[in-house]
């Protein structure tokens, strides 16, 4: 049950990150934010792993969850910095 919930939360996170990345590009009439879309990748992989893997084997995935969280957080931080720079200079990029 817990693995299903974690899998669904990770899937929702992946969808939200990718959606924000694509929507941000449409709003600015520029290319989608590839960093936010890339940040959705680890969350999506984790969601698939948690939803497919048997619950008895989920303890193996806690380390993967931590690594994916760190990777996703790092990519979000990079995207945030890029968004702040774009807000300061909207004609650049």
C-alpha cells in the first residue's frame, strides 16, 4: 500500500514538473524549460519502479528514492536559477 502511494506521488511530481516546464515555454513563447522536464525523469522512473516492483522488494528502492530526490532537487534548483535570470532579463534566451 505504501509503495503504491509513494509511486503515485512520484508520478504526480513528474507530471507537475513536466507540465510546468512545457507551460512556462508556451507562456513566454519560447522553448520549454528542459531542466524542469529533465527533473521529471528521475521522479517518473521512481514512480514506475515503485508501482511495478513487488512490495516485499521495495526496501531496495529507498536508496534509489533518496538519489532521485537529490537529483530532482538539484535540477529544480538549476531551473529556478535560470528562471530568476530570465525574469531579470526577459529578452535574453
